[in-house]
């Protein structure tokens, strides 16, 4: 693997993709589009630049010029912002409907194509997103935003060298907050923690003060990088900063909860996760909150959260957005392993990123197919990403393969990176490492 020198040495991802579900109704009467009342925000925020204000502005534009694409594009972008602000991904379906209308009135309009790429990313349709982003890039090769969408799609598909090239182009065109956020993520993927933190600090400084959600997003991801580097007090301060900028931001609440778990303050973590779930129930938070309840002996509450996670599997509006998370949840809790394996193998056939390889490895391990699991986990480790969970999975797989020395090394590294990487799995990592060391000590004595 060629090192990502250009982006990593210059000045990347997670991108500002967010969003999924909901309904948008359009009625055409006397050649005039009438917006359904379902489009009106429940609580109107009159702060300039807020999603609600932008939605209202777009709606007025559409009413005045229903045959022009501009208003529909504005509405789609505003709904996508609303989804990011609230973590209510249902607003993405409204954005999708607005884009369909924009393309109906003007099939080749550039802004709709560019927004379509971002929306497809949010639905995890990465190959389709890449096609749309490249189409937009051909129309406007000087627009750095297109290279951001290309980078995001390539990262998710596992083409890291291509992602590095696209991110470098983005930085060269416009070194702004979005560019440096992508630099940070790519550096993190390649195991350069200090470089990832440095780039994310630049992204924080360059964040638009008129976009509080975007500024808070940057703070959360800076905190995540600091947490991964073991700088926990600094990380938690960034989560607090994010909540000060954008109060009750679900992403920041969940991050702060993880920091409290790491500090041993489980009750505060429960409170924070509950606040996040009360805003918008999300599978990742439901899993974490369920595990917290389980740890605290609140089994009925844990069962309720776990059922919410399983609801995703029955919810046809979710599509494939949470497939990998759902499969990993089943594997971690030793449930529905055949179904989890079907999901993981399907995902792996479509994309080769390290986290999909990791999911397949873990589920193969849980299914007692350890030789295949070993091959998949080695693919997951190919970038030397400093992620405790990756090393934990590697340690458990190598332990099952009878390679105790490598298993010990991987488990030790996982706990060194983050001794509290998961409320339940980190304890299993410690127990497994003790078992390995005990066996190794007996072996030396004999």
C-alpha cells in the first residue's frame, strides 16, 4: 500500500454527510407547485442561516418561481442541513423529493447533481454517489466540493489511494474546514494520530461561525481524535465546546457519554445517551445505552433499547444505512449470526473498506470460521489504523487460531490505545489477555 504522503504531509473525511426517511408531497395545480403542510418545520428557528430559516426562504422562492430549479435545490440543501442539525434522517427523504423536482424542471442543472451525490452518500449508496460526484466534477472541475464527495465515496469503497488524490485536489483548490476535516480523517486511517489532530484543529479554526452545527461537528471529531490518542480531558473539553456552540447536539451528547464511560461515570453517561435518544432514537446510541443498562443491571431497559436496534432490521425505510451496525450488534451479542454473516458478506462484495473487512472478520470469528476471519482481519489492519476495536478483534481471532503471541500483542495494543473502547468488549479483551498470559507463564515454567 502506497503511503498517503500527499494529503498526509500537506494539510480530509467523514464529510458532512448525514441524513434518511420521511415524506414530501407535491401538488401541481394550474401550473403552480403547492407545498404540502408536511414540509413546514414544527418549530421555526428565525436565526439567520439556520435550517428552518433556509427552508422557509426556499419555500417562498418555490411559490414565487415554481418552474425554476433554484428554489428546489435550496430546499433540498436546507432539508439536508436540518437532518444534520437534528440527526433526524427523515429530512433526507424530503431533500430527495426536492431534488427530483429540481431535475424535472431542469434535468441538467449542476447544483442538483452535486447535491444528489451528497444525498446518495447519506444513504450509503457509495458507487452511485461516486458516479454523480464525478459527473458534477466534469461540469465544474474547479469546484472543490465535488472532490470532497469523491473522497468520501472512495474512502467508503476502500479505494484509499484514490481518496488521497481526491482530497489533495480538494485542499489545493480550497483549503477550508471541509478540506481539512477530510485530511484529518485520512491521516487517522493511516495511523497518523498527531497529524489527524493537527489537521482537525485547523478545520475547527476555519469553521464557519454562521454554521453552528458544522462548527460543533468539527469540535466533536477533534474530540474523537484526542480520545483515540488517550488525551481524554482534552477530548471531553471539545465535546463540551460543541454543546456550548450547538446545545443538545445529538452527536456531541453521544460523544460526551462515551467520555463519561471512560471516566467511570456510568450514571452521567446514561443521562447523556437518554437525552440524545429523546431527540432522535438512533441505532448506535440504542446499542450503547442498552449495554449501559445491562452493565447497571437494568435488564428490562436494556431489552427495550436492543429491541429498538432490531426494529431497524424490520424498517424498510432504513434501506442499507445501518446494515453493518446491525450485523455487528448481533455478533457482539451472539445473536442471529447466520443473518449477520449474510449482511457482512453482501457488504464486503460491494465495498472493500477496512471497517467492512473488520465486520466480516468478526462475524466469521463468531461463526467459528477462524481461518477466513484471520484473512479478513488482516485486510482490516492494512492501513495500520489506530482503532482499539480493530486490534481487539485481531487479538481474539488470533487467539482462536492458536497464535497466542500475536493474540497477546494485538490485545495489549487495543487496551493501550483505549482501555475503555467498549463497555462490554473491553472487559472481554482484558480477560482474554489474562488467559493468554497465564498460559504463556505456565509454558515457561514447564
